[in-house]
């Protein structure tokens, strides 16, 4: 009686707010614990995440070879060897082109530095040769005074390179198992779900991986278009290191929206140093044009259909990933959001209640999204049903 009396004395708004608050605190605490655990296990989580992205890119090829009668192990080996050969060939070509273009770039940089020196001496600054030499001596003295920090940074970089190589080996090892026995791994994991909801969770997981496959395909195509557009612009202007800079833009485009902009800014800077401000402005205009093509045509046509994520959600996910996990976090945040979006939509979908897990073809994501013909409406993160 006292309890019911006290409940009636507490305003309903306060009771609802208190109930929501402790649930919110519980969710935030759980996310914090998960973040701490992932932070301790970054050397495992990041290679596994990269391997999962590569598996989403390569698994359709393995499935296609398996359909025509190639044994699963042989198909996995062929796809892996082919992928490594392609990546190795591209890296060799990029390094070769970089080595060829580096001497010319050094000459152009030297000429640009001479131009800057002449401008400082004959321009508004009117600096004398003695003053310029004094500033250079200060730079050299600063380097000498911070030699210990520079050496420590070099050792840290060497350790980072070692960790990177270890991560690459782990990612390759994990990728082999994802490609060869991904279905078996998923069936083992799904056993942890209670029997009465196991099929729904299975379908939702398959929907999520299908979304990941679609995301990787679309992102790779967008990255190719960005790299070709910027590369053609650099070649027309006559900027050195066209191939390495185009490859850098291609890699940066795998971080949606911001990646190609940041790597494209490097191309603008190289054009400024090597060819002057007119060439830099032209390259900047090319970069803006490519970004407009990506945001208004490629993103809605490819990523919009494949993943259905609102641009604001993408930007916030990238920012959160960058804060939490650096470059790796920015790379993995949007795919994670795409998987969660597709999986949650599947769990909320009325039509997916009658779908068997075997009916979901994860390699044809455009044809396997949850579609409701009635009942509750399922919305994407872009606000469209």
C-alpha cells in the first residue's frame, strides 16, 4: 500500500525518465566495457576486421568457382593467389613509378625552394641572405636539440612496422579460414543464440554480411572512379608521381566522404610544390569535381542502393571510429554500421519472419534485402522505407 501510494505521489514523467535513465546508463556502461576490451585486443580485432572486409570482397569469387565444380579448398587457394598476385603487381608498379618520378620531383622541389627564397628576399619581406641563413641555422639547431625525440619516434615507427607486418600475417591467416569455412564458423557462432530465435538471428546475420558484401563492392568501384578522375587530372596538368598519388587516392576512398578528400589534398600539395599555384588550383578544381561526382552520383547510385546509410550517419561513424581506433577505426566504422543497419532492419521486418536462413544468398545482396508488404514499416538509417 505504501509502495503504491509513493508511486502515485511521484509524477509519471519523473518515473519514466528514471526508468529510461538507468537503462541508458546500463547500455553506456556495456558499450564502455566492450570498448575497453576491444582496445586491449586491437592487435586481434583489427586484423580480423580487415580479413572480414577482404572476405566480403573475395567470397563471391570463391562461391562462383564452387558452383562450377571447383573444390572449396582449390577455389580458396586460387582466389587468394590471384588476389595476392594482383596486389603485389600493383604495389610493384606503384613503387617503380615512384622511384622513377622521385628525381624529377626533387629537382622541382629544389626549384620551388629557390623561388620561395627569391620571393622572401625580393618580395614584401625583404629578408637578407644573412637572415635567411640564420633561420635555416635555427631549424638545424632545433633538429639537433630534439634528436632524442626524433630517434625515439624512429624506433616507435620501426615497432609499428613490425606490428603492421604481424597484423598482415594474422589477417591473411584469418582470411583463409573465412573464405574456406565461413559458413561453418557462422553456424558455430549462431549456436549461442536460443533455439526459439535462432533462425531470426541467423537471417539477420546473413543480411548483415550481404550488406557488407554490397558495401565493399560499391566502395571499391567508387575508389576506382576517384583514383582515375584525380589521376587523369594530374596527368593533364603534368604533376609528377601520378600513379603513386592515384593509388593513394584509391586507398583513401575506402574511408567514405573524408578519405579521398584528405589523400587528394596531398596531390594538391605536391602540385603546389612541384608545378606552382596555378597547377595546384587546377588539381583542386579536379578534386572538387570528382568529389561532387562521388557525392551526387556514385554515392546515391551505388552505396545508397547497397547500404542505405544517411551521410550524417556515415560522417558521425567515421568520426567516432577515428577517435576510438584511429585510421583503422575510421576504416571499419562504416562497414560495422552497415552490418548493424541491415541486421536490425531484418529483425524488425515482418517479411523476414517467414524466411529460412538457407534462402538468403549473401553474395547477391541487392536481391535479398528485407521487404515488408504489410504490417510495421521498416526504415533505413536514411529515413526511407
